[in-house]
C-alpha cells in the first residue's frame, strides 16, 4: 500500500517540523523569527547552503520526518531541485523593493540591483515612476552574483541592493550593500510553511485512514493518477501480484502489469465491470472505474476479486441455510390442465394467497403439492420475501429440530460458534413450506404448535424466544385424521394446520388433462436432453392414447418420469432401430411404448380365472400381479431384471407380489 515509510511513527501526534536554510543576513532573520512559531511548529535554522544544506536536510529527514523546508533566492531554487520535500522560497514583494530602493536613494544616486533570476518584480515600473536610474543585473550562481557586483562597481554604482550574496560582496569591495529581503517577507514564508505542513498533516491523516480501510479489504485495489502512475496498492493486490508495493509506487501501471492497464479507462472515462483477467497465472474478476473530481478526470481505480474466494463464500452461505432455501419458481398459472378438478384447485389457491392463515395441502405423492405451495406464495403479498421448503420425512428427528428452530452456541457438542438460525427464522416475513408434515415426530409437533400459536421460536439451548412473522403451508399424503385417532398426530396441531385446506386431485381423477400434460412434459424433456421433439411425437401420441387406461399411482411425477424414459430410449444413439424415422407408424410407436413401459398395459393382460374381486381396485391388483409374474417368468426369476423391464423398483415389485 502507498504509505510514506517516514510517517510510520504517526507524525500527526507531533508538531510540524520546519527546517529553515540560509546563511549570512537571511540566517539572522530566520533565527530571530523562529521563536514566534514555537507554539505551532518546531523551526530549525541551518547556517548552510546548496550541497551542504541538501545533505543536512536529508540527515534530519532520516532521523525524524521533515514537513517543509524554507529558503531564499538561489539557495531555495537549488533545494527545490534536489529535495523530495515541499520547499517554500522567501518572496520579494513590491513593498520590500520600494523600501530597499528608498534607503539606497538616500545614500547615493548611483544604485544597482542584483537579484536571483526571477526573484525581483519588474524594476522598470519603478524607474519610470520615480526616475531612479537603477542598473539591474541577475545571476544563477554565487560566482555570477560576485561578477555582477564588480560589473556594477566599474559602471560607477555606489549602492548595491540585492540578496545576501550580493549585499555581502558589495560591503567587501567598499560599496554599500542593502539587503533586499525584509522581516515581513521571511515571516510570510514561515507562515506559508506552517500552513503547508498543517494541510499536509490533514492529507496524511486522510491517506492513512484510507490505507487502513484498504488494508482490511479482501478485494485487491490499485489507484492511479491521470498519468496512470500508481498511487495506491493495497496488501491483497500486492500478494496476488507477488510484489513489494513500494517497488511499484509512482510507476505506470500499464508498464509493470499490462493485463491490468487503466489507459483505456483514463482515455475514455468509462467504467468496465466484472471482466475476467488472468494475471501471473491467476484469474481475477476486475472492475475499472474512472475517478472524476469536480468534473475533472483525475485518475482511475481498479478493484479485483478472487473467483475462488467468491465460490468459497457461496458454499459457506449454502451450508448455513440448508436444506432447501431456493426461491419459489412456480406460479399458479403454471398448473397444467383445464379439468374441473384442477380449476377448483386454482381458485382455492388464489383465495389462500389473499389470506395469511395456515394452509394444509393434502394429496397423493406426485400431485404437485409443492408447486401449489410455491404458487400461493408467489400470488401473495410475501412474493418478494423468502420461501423456505423442508421435507420433514427426509431429515432425522434430532437434525430436524435444529434445522427448523436453530440452536445457540454450546447447545451440544460440535455446535457452530455463535449458533445457527433455524429455517423459521430464515423464512421471517416470508413463507415456510413443511412438506410431509404427517411424518413429523410427536416431540416436534408440540414445538411447531407453539410457533403457530405464539408466532415465536425457541432455539435449542436458548432461554429467550425469538419472534417470527412467517406464513406456514403444510402438505402431506397421509390421512391425518386417522393418525390423530391412532395418537401419532396431535389433534390440536391438526386443527391449527387445517384452517385453509386444498385437496389435490390424483391424475386418474383428471384424465382430461393427460394430453396437455404429456405434450408439455414431452417438450420439457426434449429441451432438457437437447433432442428434437418432432422425432418422438409419435411416441407422445401413443402415450396419450394409452395413458387413460392406467391407474397412475405416482401421478404427475410418475408421468414425467415415464415421458423421460420413453424419450431417452427413443434416442437413435440408444436404440438405432427406433427413432431414426420421424414418420414412425402409430403401431410401431405403440409397440415401443409397450416394450419400454409395460406397466401401462397391465390392465390389458389376461389373467387366470380367480374368485370375483370384491372391488375394482382388487381386480386391478389381480391383473397387475399376473403381468408381473409373466415378466418375472420371462426373466428366469431375476427380480432385478424384471423390475427394470417393468419400470418399478425392486421394493415395489416385492410389495406387489406379497401384499399385506
């Protein structure tokens, strides 16, 4: 980072240090005036000049920082060229010149003026006004000053007005020397020095504060001036570049690191955000921004971020807020179908969205309970706030408690420092969706009841509850009333949940929606698999024709899975014998569907004579078992292969063959 190493001792706590340089007459004035500034600055006067003065000032600077140097004439000009410090040169004003010339006029009519180049104002104005007849010469070096005095002596000049060098030389050769500088001019120079030191201290304090802030940033920062010279380089950027910041300060950024060049930013005055740059084998996300002060482009700043750090933070956030806290994506308009049953669900869901009461969604697995929950959230006034979903059946009892309600630091061994907020707190002012709430253990049902009643949560290990404002939507495929009768679900919790209720119709009760569902799912799967929907259009049509004869125990989820299976197996790369011909016949498509999804045709398979089933469901079960046994026989009793051909799990196969 750009910091002057000589200011590390915090110089802002000590008074400004001013070194006044001069010999002969100017030195006496400086010595006389120094005590006047003791309450505002430490003024040290050196009776040296030129090379020796430069060496002495540098030695003082090495011991303790020097803020400003004061000098006069050629001595001041020399110090400005050889010192990396502000140098205040004693100025000769018009009044000083008039007073000096008036004193000279009283002693002789033959007056000469010897000054350092550029010090004295235009003497011709005074000559024209007062008719003094002053001979003026200037010098750059001490030898030139002495030659000028001798030249004026030869010209008949009797009084020399000028700098200390000229006045002393005049006295030495018998002329009268009058010192040009007044006490007021020297005092004014010291005043300027004190003010410059004060302003410098203020600027230094600001710069140190800025550097302290930049040093704490995890982002790398480089700032340049209008010429692209590096002014600031924070430790993070220096570490990425593998350099010592002091080595780059004052250098052009494009010369030492072309990849991070800010020339275009300075030339165009426009910002460039989130550009990927590779610097010394490391990828950085870089922002380039111009610095405009009072309408003037004065520099530019470059900030960089490490992509790995961003990914680490992202993983940390995901870890802290798991399980699912993905924002709601679905709206009620995305419920596919126009059957009376589905239209009723949509109307009831919209009514629920206008209320703040708890909603209970009942329905078989795969009927779209979470989709409706998200749709209610998105249609409500909480749509811009969190939607947090958790499956109560997928998390163990101990973990579910800490996930839902959070825990305090030290609540149990291995607890995170500072504790952790629960999902109810994470959903504050938004919606929490408790899927499979019927699987929640009795021990947690009482805690959930308290949240619903008191609108506050008590973290594990805490003694003070935390208020929460959260909309609760619960869902289950269980018959909660039966669970209440059996004692596995609290009756009071059931009534707290069952305020607004939506019964999701199974797919077999909304067969009119099958064509629309199959077409939408077919297009969705083909898009996901990057396949042309036209190549499998015949298969989708065959599925639509056969679907009404199936019971669909897995509902829409099963339908989507089945569509994906059919599309995947119809890929020419998977089965060259099918799918290469877009215009496949309906018979071939139906045969393909029967081969890949035999469960759809179980109802068509003839069964062995048996006792008359007591119900339609028993008849369906009997036919399913007959078809399963047929496939099992074809597979030589291999249940894994039979399960694969039937498109069901081995557990389902075992259950259907061994009903309770």
